[in-house]
C-alpha cells in the first residue's frame, strides 16, 4: 500500500496550483478592456448610476481586496453573483455543466473507439500502405482547427444530407444523442489524431519487448500475445496522454459549443468574457482548472494501480 501514499499528499500539493490559477485568472479577467457597469447600464448612464452598480458588485474596491473576497467565497463554496444573469455563479454553472460533461465524455469515448482500431492496424502492419495512410490521416487531424472541422461537418451532414441538426442540445435522451453526434465527432477526430500516434508507437515498442518475444518463443499465437500482453501495456501511456491533454480537450469543447450553440459551460464562458461578467469567467475557469487537476490525479492513481513498477 506504500505505492498509494501520494494519494494522501497530492491533494495538498494541488492547492497551491489552484490558488495560482485563480490569481492568474483574476488578473487576466481584470485586464480585459471595458467597464461591466457601463455594459449593463448603457452609454447614457449617469456617473452616479455607474457608481451604484460598481458598489453593488464590489467593483469599486481595490483589486487586491476583490481577490481576497474571491478566495473567501471559494473557501465557503461560493463563487459570487453574476453581473449579467443576476444569479449565483455556482448555480448558473451547475445548470450548464451537463452539456459540457456529455460533450467531453462522449468525445473521449468516441476518440478511443477510433484510435484503438486504427493504431492496432497500423502497428501490426508497420511499413505497409495501411500504416502510411493511418499516419497521414493522424497528421492531417493534428492540423485541422476544431471550428473549421465543425463547420465542414455541419455543411456535409446537416445542410447537404440533413442527417443531424445544426445546433442545440435537445430535451430527451434520444434528442440529445442526435444533437451531440456531430460535436462528438468534431472533438473526437482531433483528439484521436493525437492518441493514434501515441498508441501506435507504444504498440510497436511492446511488440518488440522481451515479454512479447518470450511469449512468442513459448509458441503462443500472435493474436493471443497481442491481446494479453501488447495491447494492455500500450493502453496505459495513451490514457496518461489523454489526461495530460485534458486542458486542450476542454479548450476544444469551448469552441465546439460556440459553433453548435450547445448551452454548456464553454458557451457560458465566451458570453461572460464579452459581457465582462468577471465572476462567471472566474468561476468557470476554476471549474475547468479543478477538472483538469482531478483528471490528472485520477490518471496517476490508475497508472499506479495498473503498473506495480510505478512509484509516485
């Protein structure tokens, strides 16, 4: 059980990371040009009205004091009140978190369904035309922006063929699956390009390892060796890469939610930035940061559990 000692200490190590992220987010948000009070009241608002709005949301306090208030609210499990929506930020985020979770989870699952077969075929046929095709496709996938890919998929499958809706999220489970098909595919195509290259390289390395060669010397069929030894040992580094890229994945979902008009946290973040809704931007950023930290922590636990040789 000594291998799991890091589980007790790691959360305390992550607290400074989250505080640093909150500070950077606070400074960057306050650096955005524009006055939230002016955006709320309009260009004809009187100075007295502007001062009342600033005082209502604490915007007239010094920046260091506003940051301390923000930390105090986080310690209480609060995130302040939205300037634009006039509701608690935490409640607003909880209303928008489901579409984002569905988008991320579905994209990850679909990307694994894409990358595992492609990487397996490419690794087992190394140097062939199939291998070259998989590597070329993954390279192209790395260079395609999410917003461009989303637009192309909309033109093809929504406008031309009419198979999927252009935007929205739906109400029932069937409608949500129908609406999320193209967003899932958009993110999965980009993510699977990264994972396919990593998994292919890991599979090739494992097929040349001593374990695989020893199993082959014992007369085990190639398919059995691949299923029992090569693939399980190669999946773990790919999952670790997925955890490392969770920040990139979240950034991709923000863009995709805008293109497909999905009412998730990404769309909420973009609208809050344009409306100078400081509390919402800080709250969403902290949720994204916490999700990234937790995913990487869970990846560490999975790594130690699956491979007894690893020490963290």
